[in-house]
């Protein structure tokens, strides 16, 4: 049974460390949410470390400027781990490639210093995906031809962002995970290190333990996120409790006619993917 706390403050005695998702929990790609940011500031000041754990395909040091520009206060987080950080360990042994690169230019920092070169699908030894090149308009179908050719050659696809979609303002846009799904349907092999997979959790838990200054008790780590198949599943797979932020990418699906969180609708969202969440809130608040 999923508990519906009124705010994060109700959980302050149960957990020592937060592993908190970013996009969909504290911002929507256009603006940050003051109440969510304030809740993390309070937790960090009064309870313990906050490790941001994001499926951004860029290394964390290259995403901090985005958080700053969206008004996310530095006081809201103690450390930052991204899928890009974890994915670099998959890319490095495959350098120099060449790789068939799919993704926008803003994601170039993922490859910094790795020695990976890029080429056409006919020469590639693997596919490197961060997302659609123009995610405002493109869909996975725009990549069917090139991915079909890559799958036919039997080369793996490394996806640096397992998210299928994210909310940008009031619009849902496709991410790398949607292209990875298509590649799998074409018979291709997909490798990922971000949520819900183990590498990003190992990095995040190590950061949490270092910040805590003592061995980490996993029963006192709380994951926060809005993605059922990334955040909630990742927490389940790694024996961690999860606070499901039900609005996020799911919009009003978990809300009743009164605009409040509906426990039955939350259960449906989770049951559809065979996962559970210890707690759920509509939005992250203190």
C-alpha cells in the first residue's frame, strides 16, 4: 500500500539520504518549481544529503549551468550524478569506434576526452544515442531507416538517456530511451547505464555515503522521481524506497476530480508496470 504523505517533512525521521530525480520533479525544462526546490533546501539543511540523480546524457558538471539558469538553488543539492557520468564507462572501452552519433550538439560533452570518432552507419562499430537531434519536432520514426541499417549489421546501441519522454514546459518530447526501444524492436542490442540500471545507482549511493560520512543503510535511502519505468523501477530493482511524484510526466492521470492525488489511480499507474512505491505525492513539497 502506497503511503500519501502531505509533504517531505513527514518522512524526515525515516531516511538519511535522498536520491532525487531532476526533470519532472524540480523543473520542467523551462522553469523550476519553487516549492520543490525549497523542500530540498530544507532537507539538506535539517536532515541530510541530497544527491540529484538525472538521466541527462551529459556529464553532471555540464548540467549545473542549466540548473542555475532555471533558478534551482545550489543549496538544494549536495552532489549531482547523471546518466552521462555513468555512460562514459560504456563508451571508453569502445573508442575510437567509429560511432554512429545520434543527438543534439549540446550533448557533445558526453564524449569529451574519450577519443571516440564518428562516422556513417556503414562504418560504425556501435551507435551512440543521447536523443533525437531536434527533439522539438522529431520522433523515433525519423530514425527507423538508420537504426534498421545498424541493427542489420549487428552493432550495439549505447543510449545515454534511458528516459522515453520528458516534459518541456507543457509539451512531452521524445528522449533517447524511445530510440532505444525502437532499436530493440528491430532486433538490436541496447546498453544503458542510467536509471533504472545499476551503474548510476552505484555512483549515486557512493556519493551519498561519502557525504554522510559513514556506511550507508539502504533502508534509510529515499529515491524521489516521476518516471515509473525509470525512477520507481530503478528504486525497486535496487532495494530502495521510492517517493513517486505523480504529476510529472503523467500529468493529471493520478488526480481525482477534486484535483488531489487519488490513491486508486496511483495504484493503477504503478501496477501497469509491475512496480511499487512506498510513498506518493502529486508534487514535491515540504
